[in-house]
C-alpha cells in the first residue's frame, strides 16, 4: 500500500516537473540562442546551430570598440551606486529598526510608498534637476543616488535588524557602547547575508542599466550596457548601417559574465538574506 501510494504521488508530480522544465527551457533559450549566434560567421545566417565555429568574434567584440574603457566606466558606476547605496541603506534600515524618533512609522510608510512609483516616471524630472545644477556628464548623480539609498533595501535591512535579539543591543549599551558602535560591532557582523543580498541586487541593477547613463553621460563616459546599445561600431566599415550580429552577440555574452558569476557564487546568500528578513516584523 505504501509503495502504491508513493508511486501515485510521483505520477501526480509529473505535470509539475514538466511545467518546470518547460519554463526553464523558455528562460534558457535566449541565452543559448545568443551564445550559438556569437560563434556564427559574420556573413552567415542567424540560427540556433552555427555552420562553423568562429571564436574570433569575441576578439572583434573587444577590439572594435573601446571595450576596456566602457568596462571601467561600468565598474565606476557600480561602485558608486551599489557600494555606497548598500552602506547607506543599512544605516537607514538600522534607524528604522532600532532608534526611537517621533513620526518614524509614518516616515517608513513614505519610504515604502516610493517603491510603488516607477523609476521611468522620475527619470526626466531628475535629469532636468541635475542638468540645472550642472551635474550631467559627471558620475556625481550616482554618488547622490547611492547616498540616498534604496527603499527596497532599506525595507530588507529594517526587517533583518528587527530579527536580531534585543538582548545583544542592551548588553552592549550596558558596556557603554553608542548606537553607532552597536551598529558597527554587532549588527554589521551579523548581517552578512542581507549585505550580500543587497549588494548583488544593486550590482545587477546598476550593471544592466543602459537608459540612465545614456541620458546623463557623454559618449566616452558610457558604461558597457549603454555602449552595446548605443554604439554603431559593431558594423561593416564600408557599410556602417549593416550590424555584425555575431559580434554583437559575442559582446553581449561577455557583458553578462560578471552577473552570472556574481549570482552563481552569491545565490545562497540571496536566499538566506530574503528568508531571514521575515523572521520578525
């Protein structure tokens, strides 16, 4: 009876596994298509199976444009937006979780409400503001965005910090530790999962953002994401209106490598960080 029951349960799970496999195939197919076409001949047709392998498309991808300069620009933007934003969001999240102040709850609701406002809605007003104060064609907007933090990350930090036992904080205060000292010596060492989570998510968002740098920066300041979309150098020299699709696909594969590596090594921290934010609220 037990064997028949287990066999029946396995049969019921077959449609679920089939659905999972189908969805995985849908999500993986664009990456497979891009990779296989990156190996296609520049004069060959686009298709899933290349007629011959051409690894030199990757050489063309890094030599036909100033790939290294765009790559450095990407890391500068990521460092400002992701690095500083992760730290500032931790400070704000700690304040909402542990410090007492009048109107703190209402202010936290206002912060959460900003998540419902699409970023594209504020894109043009933000550009006009920074343009009037002379901060376009510089990386300073990303510095200020980093200092301002991220509403979603603030929420994650606040939930995570509320799950840390109050007894640890009380013991530190009895030893004469200040709020800043408690934050740096107790909360930060215990918060590696959520720090890794916010850092990875912020890196992904900043690395993949092509529209904002296109609006705020000059061509030589573009990050790699914007350059791959806005540059016309991946084309035949004699016919600049004819794009070299295999070279573009090769550059795209190189572009996604940092994101794939970061997600591969940090996915367990993402799961752990998101799960632990709901321990207490």
